[in-house]
């Protein structure tokens, strides 16, 4: 078996070599020629997987060591018999740590203020759960779940959440051309619905918030922006970066445990698809928890201003900052 793996996926080397010939390759060097005779690809968000890369190849499995799958043309893969697996939930606690850490360090008081969570999937539900544990009033918006009849929480409309919340955090996947498409879900009209002084967090995908509209809105000084995911990464809008209160290089989910879970899930996808067994020893298992979460523990575990300073100092090194990131521990 031949596997091509992104060389920036940590904790992966040496674990599949007993069953496969594995090549670790920089994402920009993963080409059509290279994958032609491969059986599986293990990628991150930096490899676009669709016809351009995979047409005519022998790849049967694409495993992405990420939650997001917008870099994968799911329809094309399905139509061409290529199985796709992601690492659902892997870094959800890391993102919750990021969100709550930036909120608490920016004057948000969970005992008095209201948090809006848009997208109640793997990540949004954990962010909301930590909010409940901290005594916060949490408003949730997730139109697909509402339509599907879920009654686990009260689902509100986006405008209700934008109007009422003191902070709004987005945890939707990036989707286009479909019902509930999230591309530019938030533009000028939606930003104008926010309360004065509200905090807006985008740690989902850059394109969920229209960055040009966000920049114009921020210039009026009425709200605060916390931006981890950007349109046009890695070539981010430098003016928007300066206007943001917290600006980080798409590292919200970069916890040590989250990266280990992602690697474990990618290996499990290979094991299941090819009926083999690999070495998963020492890799973090599924997240089960929130017990003992407190404001003190969250604040002590992560300071987003360090990452903000680093990005402001070297914005052109967006990918380098991610590649060399010192993974933090979850609280
Ligand atoms: O989709 C995800 O899992 C996250 O956006 C993740 O943090 C991206 O990770 P990367 O592609 O840099 O490994």
C-alpha cells in the first residue's frame, strides 16, 4: 500500500510503516503526478482534493486530519468512488479554549453577558456547554438543526442572536451553493444588527464573514473583532488585522491533544478502510468532558495576545507561524 501524507501532520511518522510505504510531503508538493499511484492521502486543510489532483489516480481514501472539509470536493469524490474521512470533534476543546480565553480577556463576564453561538455542531456545542458551566446565558442559531427537528436547545434566528448577544461566535462549516450556505453569512447588514460594544469571533472559516464589509464596519469603532480564520489565507487583509482586537493565524484548534486526536482519527480511517492495524500508542483519545472547567483554568491555559503580537510582527509568515506553532495544552 502507498500513502502520501502531509508532512506537517504531527505525531504521524513511523505509525503506518509496518503496513504501507508512506511518503511525507509538503502540502504544496502534493501533485497529481505524485498521487497517481497512491492508495490513500492523509491531508490537512492546505491540500485541495478534487478532480484536479485526483482524476485518474488510484487513490481510494482521502483522510483529513481536520474537522473542516471545505478543501475537499465531496461530491466529486463520492461520484468517483473515493472515500473521505475527517477528524470530527478532534480540536473542539482547543477551539472552546480559544473562544473562552479571548472572551474572558476582553471584558466578557459570563455571569452577566450573553453569548451567541452560530453553528451548534461538534465545536459550537462544546463552546456553548462550557458557557453553561460558567453560568453564561447562551443563545444558539443553527437553521439546519432546527429544520431537522432537534430540540436539545432552543434554536433562534441569526438576527435574534445578533440583536441580543454581547458576543457572537461562529462555528459553522464553510458551504456554498446550497440551502443555508455559509459563504458570507455575515455581511454589512448583519454586522449592523450587533449591539454597540459587541464582540464578534470568527474561528470557523474566513469566508463566513465578508472581510471587506467587516473592515469597513470596524472602522466605525462600534464592535470588537476576534479573527482566527481569514478570507484569502495566507494572504490576509493587513488593515483588517490591525483593526482586530485579537488576530491569530488560524490556530484556534491547535492544542496538543487536538492534534493527537486528529492524527489518531486519520490513522483509524486507514485501518478501517484497508483492514490493517497501525501504531496509535500514546495518542490522545476522544474528548469527554468539561468537568472542572473554570474561568481561572481557561485564562491560565492560553493567552491569545501572544499569538496576536506574533502575527502583527510577521503577517507575511502566516503559514510559518502555523507550521512552527507550539501546541498548547487544553485546560
Ligand atoms: O478544520 C480544522 O480542523 C481546523 O480549521 C484546523 O485547525 C486546521 O488545521 P490544519 O489544516 O492547519 O492542520
